[in-house]
């Protein structure tokens, strides 16, 4: 059985493939379903964040969309989901979000961020999403140095 740290290490490897240092992994029942990284610059698409890319790939594979399509799934992501990505998790019905570096940590490094926590977005939403933060945070922050 893999741990949160194991999945975060996989997300970290994904982050190294992107044009910005963000990676994500979607997991259900100890199985990696989709991996992704940021492709915003490559795709000329400001919405092509790692989390959005993972959600898009999953829903395209499933061939359907519903407000609870990701019920029972955990999204691992190297950094706290931005408001757009957190909202997408609400719309998709992700059950759990696990992230490494926080928005506040990224801001302290000088990385441009929208200063609104993932937790604040989830609390305003209509899904019960559990959030775990700080998993391998220092390793995730190292991607930005």
C-alpha cells in the first residue's frame, strides 16, 4: 500500500515534466488513474494547470461528466490548488485533495499566486472534500528555487 508521500513523489516527478513546476496525480483504491503536469505555456492555455489537466484527461477517458464523477478519488498535487483548480475539484466531486507547498509558502518565495486558500473555496462549495496539506512541502518548494 502506497502512502501520501509515495504519491507526492510521483507528483513531484510529473512537475519536472511541465513548463511550470506543478504536478498532480489522481488516485483511487491505491491505483494511479491519471498523472499530469502544467502545460500552460506549451498549450498557450492559461487554464492548463496540472490539476485541470488531470481532471480533463479523466473526464475525457470516462466520456462523461457529472457533479460527483470523482467521488472516492484523491488528487495529489505538489502545490495548493489555485482558486480555479480548487473550484474544478468541487465541480468534479473529488473526495480528497492532498498537497505539498501552500499558497502562502509560494507567495513568500515570490511566486505570483492568488491569495485565496483551497480550503476557503472548498468550504464555500457543495462537496465534502477532505484536505491534507504539507506533504513533502520542502521538496515541492525546491522546484521553485
